[in-house]
């Protein structure tokens, strides 16, 4: 449950200070409690409520989350491709795709 809240906070772009508003502790203390897994039920309920209120204020919560989730997924995939580019060139499918993309770029540059 704590991990889910941490992920949702990141997806929505909320800071720990935003989540700690109305609580007697600061954002850094709340972050530390979540990292340690020692969160009082009162704080947990407050954070859940803040996240739900934020989602509802954004309109269609599913649409907001899906756009954010998509960007996180794409960033992760891009990092994986960059890290494994040399290894992936050994696969025929990726190698062919990469060659085509390079040729398209060369043609575009030559047209300019």
C-alpha cells in the first residue's frame, strides 16, 4: 500500500510538502516515514484523501494517470534502448529498423 502511494505521488507530480499540508509534520518527515514503512494510519488516510482530491480536481482521473503512466513507461523504455543499443543491433529486426531510420534521416538532411 505504501509503495502504491509513493508511485501515485510521482505519477501525479505531487510533492511531499503538498501531501503534508494539514498535518503536524513536514513533507521531509512524511517522506522519511514512507521510506521506512512506519506510517501512522491517520497520516496514511490523509495522504490517500489528498491524492484522491487531486485526481478529482484534474477531471478525468484515468486520463490523467494514463498520460503520466505512458510518459514514465516511454522514458523507461528509452533508457533501456539507449543502454542496450549495441546488443540490440545484433538482432535482425532492430538492426533493419535502425538502418531504415538512419537512411530516412540522411535523406531528410540532404533535402535541406
